[in-house]
């Protein structure tokens, strides 16, 4: 596609993101891009666009030779996969915002891009208005990446902010998020961590060249976080965030997960409030960088889609440098973590799985402990996800050098100190 050629778009979906993009394109004539047709599911619904723009027949878009870019912004991941793969096979560049579809089909989509040589861009699928994929692809293509930590889900961050700053309990904060449109009527995808881990599968690929299935990443959401946990955090000088993290360990392998975590108040992620997203990238040469912006919403996500459309004018495509031009990093579960666990009944806690317990606090209604546990043990068990149990990773919760700590602990035991 040359930079003077008109970009003619076939768009699937005209919801929040689709309408946002439609408005943005009307205000940016310099882009020389227009939506020729938009395929929708419900034709009777009132929309802020001319009726002739819409069709319910997907083939009208996919088989139109004049349409050179397909934009897919629907919430049905199975249909989205069919649309994207058909479009690429039909010789059309594709822009998508469907994080679930991309995360579930990453291996197949990488292969199809290789076969067709066509661009498939999806900046909007990770953190909406924050250009994190492009930065990982271009700016950090050869840099030594130490870690990437992020708040990637606006709904859960809004709920935690309200619990922390306004002392709302979880249910009240969730209802408020739904009333303001930050959480769906069925909020499970957000609050149980599914949305965040979908984004994390995508970002792990661009950060480290790791191509991993969702089921192999440990994740949970904030569904079991209690107001009492927020109060304990505040007493200890922490905030609580749902943090997606990937960290290069001393052996060169990568630890990755999505878990609630205590965050120091001086940490950049502590500044990420309400529906906003934030990403902290630490690397060997560039040191630490912080990206902050709206993680959801019509114009925020629409702007990311528009940025991808604009990049197509210059034949931009992801090169997946960490995957194809370097040796991809390897994911590992062989490390230890320090966790805070609150509970209503001690019998729900598998104390025997811990290496040791550092802190124990018994309360009338709820108790908590802090202890060290092997990550793989957590990944292979579900007791910490049960109702009445809340797990939060401590700040700097990854521990690698446990042998020396064990030896020290053993010597203290022999001396009768512990």
C-alpha cells in the first residue's frame, strides 16, 4: 500500500470502538481513509451513521476488491477469527481489537501472517490508547528486557481504587463500575482476570518472543479481595493492583503471571487510578520507562485502531523480532514467591505447601498470613482461589535465591531462635 493510496475500510462491528473510529476518521481527513461498509449483527438498532453504511452480510466486505483493509472490532472471538483469517487469505490487511481471539489463536495467526506476508495489527487489543506493542517491537527490539509490569484492565483497577480510596466493599465498588459503564453486566471476564491474561499472552510474545497458551499462564482476578485486605495494605504502606508481570530471572528464563499484588506507594503503578492502564518496562539500556493512558473507552481504543490504520499506509507490520530474529525466552515455574493470604477458616489453607510462614495475624472474622511458597505448587493447586480465601503477591514477591535463605533459617532453628 503506498502512502498516497486511499485506505478503504470494511469494518466489522459498530459498537463503542467502531463508532469511536467512525468519529475519529471524520475528524482526520488527512489520513485519506474511509469506511465503505460496516457489517453489523442487529440491523434495527439506531446508530449515528447513514443507513447505507451497514450490511449484515460479511461476504459483502470480505469479497469486495476495493476494500483493502478489514477492521475487526466485535466481541465474538469465534466470528472474529473467521473474519481475520478469511480477510488475510483474501489479500487484505487486517486491524483488530479482539484480545481474546488473538490470545486463543496466536500460533495459527502467526503462521498465517508468515504464509500471506500481510500485516495484521492489533495495538488496541493490549492497552487501548497506550502504544505498548509498537514500543516493544521497535524501541526494545535489541534491548535487554529485565521486566514488564502492568495494570492492563480498567474495570478491576476502578474497583480496587474505590475499595482503597473510598473504603467501598467489593460488591458496592463493582455495582458502581457497572453503573458508570466500566464493567459489563456479566463482569466475570474482567474481575476473574481473563481479560488481563488475554492481553498478557499478546504482550509476552512481543516482549520476549514467548508464544504461550492461556492455560499455561497462572492468573486470577480480584474476585476474592476483601475490604479488610485493602485496610491491611494501607496500614503496611501499600496499594493493591491486579498486576500482570513478566520478569527475566537470573537463569535467563522468564517468570510470568497475572495476580493481585501489593504495590509500594512510590511505585509508578500506584499512580494508575480508576479506569486507567499503566505499563512499567525495565531494561538494560533504557532503564525504567512508564506508559500511562486510558485502557478502555470509545475514543481511546478508536485512536489505537486509527494508529494501526495509519501505519498500514507505510506497509508497517510486526516483525516479531524476539521470536524470529533472536532466541525466544523460555517461561519457567521454578521460582518462589512471597504471598499474603487472608482467610475466614484456617482449614482452607494448605499450610504444608509453604516453605515457611513469616507472619501470622489472627482476627475475629478474618485472619491472614505471609509466607514463601514455590510458584509451581500454587499453579498446580486451587485452594487459594476458593471462596473465603484471598491471595495477594507481596511487593517484589519473586524470590530466586532460596537455598541460602533456607540454610539461614535452618541454622536459626538449630540455635533455638525460631
